[in-house]
C-alpha cells in the first residue's frame, strides 16, 4: 500500500514514463558490478533535471523511503545495491556535457555523462578528464565522483577528488545546494571534498564542474616481463623510490596474463609470471631520461624482457590488455570477486605473495591486476558461484587479504569504495570515535538518514 | 617568548601541549569551561580572519614539532602539526624529495597553520594545493575527541575525507594534531625567466601562450611595477626600472626539457616586446622565496582575489579599475594560470570607510565573473575598526550546512570564535 502511494506520488512528480515499478523493470537495478550483493528496489526513477531529482527525493524523504543514486552501476562494493529497498534514482538521463571551457580547462557536465565520452568531447581542445577507471567506457562522472574513482593514470594525475571543482547537490530534504567554486580557494568549508567519495550518502549530485587536463606532448609505454612475482613488485617499488612518477605503473600476474593474451592479443608473453605496464608522459627530453632510468631499474630488478610500444597502435594494444583484463578472466572462471586494498609501495612484494597464499588456502585461483605504482592491489579471486559455499569462501579470502593490507599500514579500499561489502571492516581502520565523527558528518547532510542508508559506515559503531 | 596578542587582545593563558592527547584534553577542558581558544602555529598567517569575538587561551603548537614517520621509498611523510614547513623540507631534501608548496616564511610557518589557513603560493600552477598532497589528518575536535581520517597510503577511499574540511577552516572545526602527506621528487633542474614588459597587455598574451603546449611551467606570476619595486631580489636582474609589468616563469624537469622551454619562452616574450632574461639555476630558489614573500603581511591591507582561470584577464582589470579610480598606488601579484591574485592597498592616509567602499565595489564587480575577494591581512597598526570591513565577503550558498557542521564538532563555539566565515 505504501509502495503504491510512493509510486503514485513519484509519477505525479516526474511523469509516469520515468517511474519504473514492474518487477521485470526493477530487476535490472538489483545489482552493481560486484558479484556478491543483490537487492531489489521498490521503485526506480529516471529524472531529467535537478528539479526532478529534488522532487523525487522530496517524495521519498517525506515517506522515509531510502534513496539510492545510481550512475552506470559499475561499482564494485555494492554501493548502489538497494539493500534496504526504497527508491533508486538513475542519473542515466542526465547525460549531457553542458559546456567545455578550454581557456579555464574546465567542463560542466551532468552526472550521467560517461567518463570516456567527456574525454572524447574534450579531445578537440587537446584536453582530457584525467581519472580513468577501467570502467571508463561505461561508468559515469557522477558515479566516479560518488566513489572517488581512481584508475591507472591517477598515479601521476590524482584521483577524482583532485579534478572536481564544484557540484550541485540535492540534499535529503529535497533542497538544492551548490558546493565548491570554479574560483580557486573560495572561502568556506570544503564540503565538496567530503561529498566526493561519499557514495551517495550525503546527497545526489546533479551537476559537476570538473577540471580537464592537458594532453602530454609525448607518451611512451613499456612492457616489462618477469619470471618472478616478487621481483616485479620490487621493481615497482624501485621505480618510485628512484623519484620517477610514471603516468601509469600497472602490474598483472599469474594466469591472467595468458587469459588476457588469448582474449585481447595484446602481445603479453603468456608464460610470464608477472608483467608491468609502464607509461611515462611529458616532454620529450624528460621521457628520454626517464626511459633510460626505468630500463636500468627493470634490468637490475631481474626483468627477462623490456619491450617498448613503437607506435600508437601498439600502445593501444598494450592498454587493451590491461583494460580488458577483468573480462578476459572470465576464461578462467565464471565469477570473480575483485579485492581493492592498498599498501605502502615498499610492502608490495610481501603482500602480493601473501594474497596468493590466501587464495591457494581457500582453493581459489587468483590473478593480480592492479595499480602497482600506487600500491593499490586488486587480487581477482576467481570461482564458480554455483559451487555451494563459494560466495562465503570468496568473502573470507578477500577479508584475509584486506586484513594483511591494513597490517602493512595500508587501507581496505583504494578506489572501489566501501559500500556494503566492506562496511563492517571499517573498524579495522577507524576507532569508534573516528566513525562517530563520520556519522556526525552524515547527520549534518541527512538528519533523517534516508540517503543510501547502511552504506559506507559499519552497521554497529562502537 | 612569542607574543600571542591578536588585534590588541591578549589571552589570559597560553597552553602548549606536547602530545596530541594533551591537545585534545586542552580543548575538552576549554569546551567545558567555555573558554575561547585561538590555535597558534608559527603565527605567520594569524592576521587572516577577523578579530576573535572572545580570546581566553592561545593554543601554541610549538610543543608538537616532530616528524612521526617517513619512508622515503614510499614518498609519504607523517608529521606533527607544529613542525615548520622548512624543517619538513630539510628532512625531505636529504632524500631528494619535497613538498611542492611555497608559502611565505617557511622557517616560521607550521604545517598545521598552513593547512588550517589554506596557504599556497605560485607552485600551485604545477603542483596543485596542499589539499592535493594531504593524505590524512589527526585532529582534535573542540569537544576533545581525537580522530583520524584518510590514511598513510597514497590512495584511500575508506571513510569520508573529513580531513579536507579542516583545510582552510581556520581551526574552527578542530585543531590539526598530525598530518600525512604524499611528497614529490625534487626536479632535476628548476630554472626561471624574467620578462619586463612596458605594454600593459603583452604580459597577459605571454602568459596565455606559455600555458599552451609544449610549455609546462610550474609557476607563473605577473607583478606590477609597485610590486616589483617591493621585491629587491629582482632588481639586479632588471636594471632598467621603467618596466610596466614583470613576468616570472619557472620551469622544472630534466635539463634538456627545461632548456628547450626556457629558450623558446624567452624568444616568445621578446617577440611580444619584452626584455627577457634566463636566470642561472643557482638564482632560482632564492628568487622564488623572495616572490612568495610578497604575500606575507607587511603593514598594508593585503587582499586575495580569486576567479575562474578563464576570467583571469577580467579579474586583473577589475582589481585595477577599483584602485586606479582612487589614485591608489597598489602592488599586485597575479598567480597566473591558477586564478589567484594578491593586491596590497595602502592604509596610510586612507579613511577606513573608503577602504570598505572600495572593497564592496570590487566584490560586486568580481561577483559578475564568479570571483571573490578576502582580506588576508589587515595590520593592527591600521587602527581600522574591523566592524567596518567585511573580511570574507558574501557567505557561501551552503552556509547553513557549514553552520550545522560547526555546531556538531564545536558545540560550545570555542574555536576561533568570530574569525571565520562560519
């Protein structure tokens, strides 16, 4: 009955054609990019403007119905899975790049703009949007902001939070507020800084002003091949310690290399124990110098081969291997759980080895495909969910790996977010008092607790 | 003995905690007692913000000067808030690393104060702001809670980035106890060109060209003649002092990349009618220390003006228009490519009401381009009644949220009361 009232109210607020409520319509919104969590929303709305988002939120909030904002649904931590039911707001219709200002190097975009589409729109000006999550062909700028997304090139250029200047936010009471400023250092608390990465728990972003980054004069991409996993990890650490900040420094290990090669034909040696994808960009002279130093470090670290992409096509192939890696691992097993831990870069070799031990102990295959330069590990646990008990084993294995990351001085998420998956791990990192402060912050934006309730913070604090 | 007098008010007590826990306890007690607290680092930016509505306790951070953890191979450092920037830079430099920040007075300015006051400098063009380098903070809230957010690794999305709220908040949400930063390798070479222009428009053209490929300057500033005159370190390089505007551009990287850029940039400036010279590498650091020094308090009214980068030209025009009409000889430095400018307005012989009117006029004009103006320093000696001058300008749209946040973390209102926007 309440559901009927909700649906009717939403239909009158934003028009019946943009209110989905039949089970077959809702099923599409019961999951995100993670294999582990699913839940059905009561209703899905597809507003076409900030005012409509605000109207829908007002309806839901008045009835105490949870509100879950959703971009492309590529999240990997269950952040947009409506595990308490309620209303999912799809931002898919708010998908326009509103302005590109090449002089300020900024763009104003709606949240449903696909990440790569923004870079394509900026390309004629020699600019791009720097955060480049592997999902960039489908994930949206709004979703990237919600989860403070990273990506391979964040090593040099910073993560999403470093590229968002201002945003329009619909608050839990349906109010609309502008946060941040295109003017540098405008006075006032950096509320935008907490909204980015807040996983939809503080409000719904309906417009963003983002920074665009100039394309580099030159780019060089290398593939370093290793017969030993820890040697590859040590090589990463040595490159950083040498004071080189590559544009990207990615690593892939184990069976994933062969799977990627079979699927993408990127030119990876299928029998390698680990490969590093190293990209440097900048001015020609800087690159010549860095390339020399990187080659020396790779050799000293025991690389069996170092190949340079000689043209754009080769470079694109090497990257296709990296960006298509998750899909390629479908060849190894039908399902995967991608772990997202971070460790200090000097601790990479040991934690890498440990992640393989854990997977072996749980009888799972593991492929590490990750942002090595940031110390951001992504052990990909591979399994078949049809085998009873697999889901639980995958969660337990992921948990052990993340615990090891924390023990090494790292964190439980570098870029995928906390969502449902890791909310109860938060006390590993934060005291009850720390979490209490996070809860204060949430209550400031959303006193009634309707915005993506239950996400990001542990179910029990203290 | 440091003087903690602020706007002619002296505190009843000075407290200098030596641990983060002691710091939190001080604040808890102050909250209970309702004592107003002014957190105090190196004091280099204490003139930012209005006079405290009440001032009972000066909370000196001098007892928290330690480096907590530094692993050069990870390029991450954790320090206590009372460490000076210069001290941290020394530790980093021993390993070829640095925090690429250049606020004035780095030997005095403490890390906590720099973060709390949102300090920056010309390096922002190449390296972003301190916010971009801060990985996490440990903060004592007014009610005595001692909390962390962020992490000690370069990438983290666990929890809200609550630490960002304290950056630029002038200590009104809590007092920073410890900070963790990612750091950068010191570039192999840093080198600077100076170009003196007589045309008022050519420098803007030069700046605009030097933002385009292949140039990657890490800093660009435009100084007007009054500002140039106030920076003696420049004078040996600019013997002919009839220049209208001086542009300084700094490059960093490998010697080859720096040489190519600086040579092409010199030629470009000469084409635009400038006399341009390439400084020796040895002159680079001292020159930029002298330039950064321009933004410290110096006995006049120091304004910081910001606008969207694309409105830089208009921003400069509006600043000039406001003072030229009044016949004021104002020094001005534009941090080009960043959308910031500093202007120094004279106070001697200018009635306070005239300053207030000029500022209001400037703000009204800046509003049309999405800009703002903030008073960074107004010296005590001015004798100006601060009630007649609006320090921060119009309130941000999200003021209601900011107020409820402050009420949550500083319910007794003891931290820097009356000094900030909120």
